C-alpha cells in the first residue's frame, strides 16, 4: 500500500511567497506607470513639434533665406518696404542726466523764463527728438530686381574670398575687443554656411544650427564692412535686414541657446559701429535677459547646463562680454543697466588669461557700476558728488588703470615712447583702455567746471578735470597721426573727443582768464580732428545741436561788442586779432558793417534763415564756428584780468550775463 507524502509549507515560506508576489506586482505597476509617463512625454513633444512647425510655416514666407525663386520675386516688394526701419523709432521718454537732451530741456526752460518763445525759428527746429538711427543718410531703396529668379541673400553676392577677408577683418577689429564668438570656428565653418545659404533646408537640428551660424556670419560681414566704409551702407543694411527677420523667430523658440545670445550681442555691436546707440542698448538688453534665462549669471546653473569645459568657457566669455557692453551702452544712452550686480554670483568664473583685454573690461564695468550709483540723481538741483565719494571713485579708477597688464599698458607719447614698435591691434587696445580710464575720471570730476562758483571753490580739482580732458585730446590726436585706427572706427573715438571737448569749453566759458590760454592748443587740435568728421555722423550732429542752440547767445554777444567795445568794461573787444595772433588758423571778427553780409547761419533777418538753421553746415564751417565760440569765451581773458569780486552781479567774468553763461554751460553739458 503506497502512501502519498504531502509537504505543507511553513508559515515563513508562505510569507515569503506572498512578498514575492507583491514585489512582482509592484514592479509591473511601476513599469506600466513609466510606460504611460513616457507615452505622455512623447505626445507632448509631438504636439509641441507640430505647433512649432505650423508657426514656422507661417513665418517662412517672410524669410528671404528659404524662399523658392518664385516666392522671392513675390515678396521682394515686402522686403523693400520693410527695409529696415528707415523710419526712426521714438527716443526714450525718460531723459537722464547723461543724455544731451537733458541739457537741452533745461536750456529751453531757461529761455522760456527769459521771455524767449520756444516758437522762435532758432528753437523750433526738431532736433532734440531725432533718433540715434539718423546717424547717416537713409539708404537708397532700390527697385525690385528685374529678374524674378534672382536670389535675395546679399551674402551670396560676395565671393568666398571676400567673405573670408571680411571675417578676418572682423576678427582683427571687433573680436579681439569683444570675443563674443570663436572666430576660428566661424572661419572653419564658412564654406558649409555658404552652401547652406545657397541651398537652404529645414527639418533637422543641424539645419537649425546652420541657420543661426548663417546669421552670425552675416553679422560679422556687415560689421566688418563698416570698417571699410565708415557708417551705414547698403550691403551691411541688407545683411542686417535678413538677420533681424530671423531674430524675430527667437520668440517662438522653446528655449534660448548660446548662439541666440551671440547673435543679439553681435547685432548690438553692429549698431555701435553705425552710431546707433539706442538700438545697441536695446539689443544688449535683450541679450542680457537671455543670459539670465539661461542662468549664465549663477555658477551652479552654469555648471549644470554646460558640462563640457570648452562650451562652459565660451558661455563664461559670452556672459562677460554682454555684461561690459550693457554698462557701456547704458552710459551712452543714460538708460539703466539690464544686468544688476546684485544678481550676479560672486563665485561666477571670469574670463581666462587668454583674454586679458576682456578681463580688464570686466573690472572696468564694475567701476562703471559704482560711478553710475554716485552720479547725482535725475532732477537733482545740486549736480555735485560728495568729496569723499569723489576721492574714492578716483582712487579705484586709477587703481584699475594700474591693474592693466604690462602688455596692455599705454605708452604715453609725452614720455617719448615710440609707437612704431607696437603692432596696430596692440596700439588700439592700449589706447582704448587709457581713454576709458580718462573718460571715467572726467565723469567723476566734471562737476567742478559746471559753474563759475564750482571752479572758484575748488580750482585745483577744476585744473585736474581739464588736464584729463586735454590729455584725452592729445591721445586722440596722436592716434590719428600715427595710425588708421581712428578713421576706421570714428564712432568709438568721437565719443571720447566730444566729452573732452565739452569739458574744455565749459572751463573756458566759466573761467576764461584761468583756462583760455592754457587750453588753446588742445582746443585747436580737437577742432582739426573735427574737420575729419562725416557731416552725417552722430558726433557731428550732437556738436551741431549744441552750436545751433548757442546762436542766440553768440548774436547777443556780438551786438553788445559792436555797441560797447570797451577794453576795460564788461563788453567784449570787437576785434580779436590779438587773440588769434599766435594761432595758425586765424579768423577775424566781422565789423558791424560786415555783419550785415554774414551768412544766414548767423542772423535771422534774412529770408531763408529757418532753412539754413535746420540744415547742418559743412564740417569745415562748423570747425570755424567752434573757433569763433572759443574766441568769444576767451577774449575777456586777454583784455582784462579776473575779478573775483565783480561789482556787477548780473555779469560774468567774460562780460556775459548769467543767463548767457548758464545757457552755454547747459548746452555743452549735453556733450559730456
């Protein structure tokens, strides 16, 4: 008889089996949940891709780079009508203390209080509302090409050899100062980019990257051409049109990448070289916000987003270029920074030693931040900086100058150093750093020459700021005499020239017996440089605005001189030959009889006065007008000594009434 043996599981074995079943069930549920989540992600990605393609398809017809030959001719009229913003944008409603309009508005208020109507022909010309985009004549809009199959990408009008040549110019003139891109990578990819421009395609990540590289190449070419032909030109403008049309697509991108920041920052640099300061400020502000969006301002997010050391180094480089440009354009427009120093991680890495100039500019930008905070606030009645703050700012500025590496230290001509021994790029970098240090010191100390009382209360500081301004003029003259750097980048160096010239004029206006003779040589040197201005440059327009606003003062002084040529009174001498005798470019004052034959520019009793005052004169005439203005200020210094305790309360040192002195001062403060 067989007996079946049945083994019953113990309680512990039953518990293990149940745990195993539960674990397998949980794993199955987890796998199922993961599959469902993955499916949802794929559906979301597919939905976003379809939406993006639909949006891009709607935009493609406006993009000249990706049109078929038939669509190009159809949209050529749109491209011409959109041709770029020849319609100037409105200037900012806010007029800060570093903008010239700030001084003009104060001057208009002063004239109104004096009973001079703002409807006067001299003051009715709409100049203070002209945008910075009016730096040169508007490009001539050409008719659509007669060949409907002609391509509309002006980059392809250039030969490959010319493209490579212009990229190397960009490397030498711009990238060495603002290394926003790696030019060697751009050069190595140029052939691929040009091939993509000839045969545009979409639908892949590689194609999208090539499209952004194409915009970078266009910007480099357009900016390089401005060094060949100063100012705006048709070729550069047409290249920028294509870039701006594509930049409009960035708002449809899900994420911002580093190339997007590079493109917008390069556009800002282009606007700088065409003297369009407001557009440069707008563009760099957009680049700054993109930097914040990518987290480039924080060390942790920087390292999280850029694992590769080389890409991280480029991101660091791009951020700090944007940072220093943000400071520079804000000083040029008197509009606020886009990047706040408090938001930037103190532990954020800085550019490497391979970019010594950029490292210097980052430190300079930090000095700019401190000076910006110390400048008198908007609307302040006292345009003064406390003595302790002034001394501290001057101290850190001079420390910055001393911290510049030896290879970038400026060899000052007054010490007899030969500039022929240095390369052109090195000469340029050294000069720029030195001029920027001088410019910052001018801003710190300029309040000492804003009024006669300020000069008298601290004559030593007044001499200091005038000395710095004269030094800047000397450096610019030397740069122009020894290289072609100035002529190739006029918009950059004109800014420093006008700032220095304004300080000299204010000092001579407020204390002619102290500064007229001492500043004459520097002033004439600056006038010689002004003769090299383009009639349509921003610098010449700013200068013309100030001169035009001073015409009522000049006419008033000449009328007084004609009826009261007392050598020992408060009037001006009628003839300034003795003043101009040591000068190589003498100009004689007209007598009262000759005054009747003066050009319409200087008198309003002629029929075409309004038209003459509205149109800017030839630069040579403007230079002569500046010399005449200097003689008006300085004539009192020759005919009479300074009288600290003037018996006539309403007359200044040079026989000008206080409102005339104030008017001159306010106009030239606008150039600072």
